[in-house]
C-alpha cells in the first residue's frame, strides 16, 4: 500500500480527524518511529454499527496501514451499565444475552474493515474481565486512584447532576479506565483512542495506567461525525443509518450520502474515503452544481463500496440512475412486500407505515405541497384509497420530494 504521509499522526491531522491528545508531540514521535498497540472501545448497544462509527473504523484502519496494531474492544461488560457521556437520562438496561449477541454482530462487521490475521489486530471483550470482578478488590485496586470531586467536574457527570446520577452509571468511568489497565497488562497497549466525547473517560484510563504501572501511555480523541449544522451524522427520517444491509440497504446508504449538504462534501470525502487528499480537494474545487453533484456521487459510491462491496455499490448507483433518468436497474431500491389484505386503507397511513413520514399529519402536509408521487403521478388527494387497482404489474413506486423513493410489491 502506498502511504500518503510520513506518519499516521500527520494523516489524521491533515484529513480532519484529530481533536486532541495527551503529550501530543511525544505521541507524534512515537507513532512516527515505533509500531504500537492501541485500542478503541465499542459498547454493544445495538446489533449493528452505524455510519457514526465509521470515523472510529477509518482511524483504526489508517493506523493499521502504518503498521500499528489495533485492538477492537467489544463492551460486553461496560454495556451492562452504559456510558452516561452526552446523555440526559439513564440508558435502558440490556440483558447479558442481548449484549453478547450485539458484540458478536460488531465483530463480524469489524472483520470487513480490519485485518485480524496473526499479529495484525486483536479483538477483546471486556466482559472477560469486568463481569467477574471482585467488588472490594476492584475498589482497592482501581477505585482508590479516583477522586470523587474530580470526577464530578467531568462533563459526563456534571451535565447530569440536576436530574440525578445513579452510582450505577457513576462507576462507568472506573470500568472504562480499568479496560485500559487490563489491555496494557495483556497486550502492552499504550494508546486509547475515541471520539471527542470520550476525553474524560480516556483521561481516567490514562491516569490509572500511569499510576499503577509507572509507565508512559497516551490518549487521543478525534472529531465526531457531524454535519455543517453541527448535528451528529448517522440519522435518517427512519432512524439510525446502519452498516447492516438488512437494516439500511446499500441503496438507502447511497442515497443518504448522496443527499448531504453541499458544505459537507469535502469534509466527508476526507473522513470517510481513502481517496487521496489532493484528489478530494480537486473534486470540490468548483462550486458549479453539476460538479458538486459529481463529487456527491463519488462520495456516495465510495462509502457504499467501502461498507458493502463493489457489486452492491454498483447496484445502488444503477438504481439511483434509474430514479432520475428512467433507465437502469431499480432492484436495489428500498422496497416493501405487502399482501392485498394488509394494504393500509389510505395514502396517509401507507406513507407513515413505510417510514416515509413520521405522522399522518406530516403526510397530509406533504401531499398538499405536491411532495408525493406514485409512479410519477402527483398525488393531490390526501384521502386517496390504496387498493389493488393502483398497482400495475403488482408494484408501485412512491416518490417523496425529489430524492426519496420506495417500491411496494403486492404479493
């Protein structure tokens, strides 16, 4: 592989990932002159990673490309509590079996992106050491190194003090910090990375390892994936944008990335693709609409190919062309199979049940504004009944606005 920079630290800075680090200059030299083991943790709160996780995945891949060894840490233990960072309420408590299933799903997805051949990468699950901890011994070994008054100053806890914070959640920072200590002891792991919202937890582990092992370790955070308006990336009208094609189809992922704000195109090309830096900038030099749309097509295709492979990216691209030009294969379009007996009574219910609108009220407004079409025919009647007669060759294609399509098959 041809590396674009002399060291991975420069690449992370130049492409816009880097936020902050402990002992920045020292860490940069270490990454430049040594091959280290580092880790990133993922709490198993769902059965699939989302687009929001792609930043962590990309950073781990880039570091591995430079010869550093990643540890993908599955949070089988910490997910039993849930990270309070950035939350105004307590996370839903999940069963051990659900968490274990989710963690296994995460690992299957990681294998698409990281090389887990011998010596290249490691997968660990903190359930292996957290679930059987002796409470008293843990408090003596790790808890004695944390000052409560310092912890309460951290944003993760400070923001929750008015509404209340359980001791259950309060212990999360200790457990994540203990992860760093455990991985240092098991694998000589000397760096923890994570999103900027993890800085407090990372500093906790950084301090704990230095105190217990009297050795030098590091922490580094990178920017969260946000839009130009400051909104966290990875949400659609139907909810999270998943990397599991059974939850978010390749076509839906393609369209989601194709429809981003013009201001975000260069940023996402740099963060979410392996296209060389100068080529990304060149794609976004022109402000002409056709050139911006071309850059968006490149972005959507590259991300879809990265997540789902070339064949499915090609299908998604062809489906997108079919929608805008009337040509090509529409098989990759998101679709729903419905029997005649299960057809909703009216267009409003249909739009809401498909997730194209959040409510019947929103569906009614869209129809009045001319924003809904069926098979390219504008729908003007919010009381339109949905019957078998509406289906030609047992299918219809609903179009919302200019860019959202959904195919319904009558079975």
